[in-house]
C-alpha cells in the first residue's frame, strides 16, 4: 500500500531502516518486537488468499440486502481483516458505513438484526473468543458508522483515519466516499493513492425501501436497544479478558466516532 504512493520503493525501505521501531524481515515490515510473529503473520496472508473469496461473495450479497432494507445508508465499505489481507474463517466481516444524519444507531441495529438472521444460516462457521455468540456466530459487524455531518469535516484527519479509508474496500456509495475525501484533503496528504483507489467490489443495490419509513425519531429508541445489546455482549465476555481488551483497543482507535461511549 505504501508503494502505491508517490515514494519510490527505495525511499520506503529507507524510511523503515531509519525507524528505531521497524524492520524488514521475510519481506514483511514489522515492529522489531514482532519479528518472532513473522511466520504467523505470513500464514494469515497465505490463508487469506484461500479463504477470502467465499466470504467476499457472501458479504456482497449481504450488503445488497442491507442497503435495500436501509435506504438511509449512503455508503458501505469492507474493512478489517477481509480488506487488509489477513482474513481467516474464524474472523467476522467488518463494515464501515456512512449514513444520513440522525440514523447512526438505527443503522447499527439494522446491521445487527440482519447480521443475526444471516449468521443463523452459517452456524457451522468457525469462531474464536470475539466471534462466538449464544445463538449464531458473529459474522457481519458494523465497525465504523459516520453520519454525513460528522465528516464535513472530520474531527480526525490523522494518519490512522486516513489509513482506515485506504484499507477499506468500497462496495456501495462511492459518491459519499468521494465527498469525504473532498471535504478532508489532509487524508490525501497522508495517502495520495486514495485518489485513485480501485473499487473491484462495487455493486448496484436492489430496489430500496422509501426513506420515509425511517424518520429520525426512530434513532433514540434504536440507541437504547443497541446499547443494551452491546452491554449484554460485553457481559458474556466477562470471563474472557483478552476478548474484552481487544474490543477496548478497537473502540479506542475509532474515537470520537465510537457508539455507546459514556460521554
């Protein structure tokens, strides 16, 4: 990904060599403390090639259903390991959404309800501590949900937020993503290759329900429902500290856009 930008390979390698924290080992750029993990990292990358195809097809079908049922969703991108190249069957599929103002929590509830119905058909899916659920595995997950007003402009336009857009694979709503980049040109300063990012998974949605069925007044009760469900899931992980720590870390990277923070 770095080689897709304006720097030459030699300059990228020089930047890694000049860093006190990074090294190149087995053709991977790693934290020096993670050199011993090179084998498992490469194994995930190799496994991604073998496992991701079926899950990408499954995700595209899910997104078609999602955007048809939720016309307030302006954009959907695949995120997480399925986008970054390290997917394994026990992972869930992370989705980044852009939605109309006043519909963040409603989008979260709709993704999870449709995701539960979808996962019921895939109960044999491998799971780990993060994807294990009482009724069906966690399969489709809302990772980052932005309302339109939240990116005009973004409160955060740092390297991590720019990378979140770089790593994402747009599926629906390319116009909304273009609007984000236009309103936040600093993202392109971090990763100029965002401007010409290919979109191999773009879809045309099925016929969408009318927006009038989803007024803003539905968002507060959706927040209450979503927060209760989220707290329940954290309670089920109370004996799995590694899972709780992973959730806390991921949420920290999403702030100030995290749902259900006490603030």
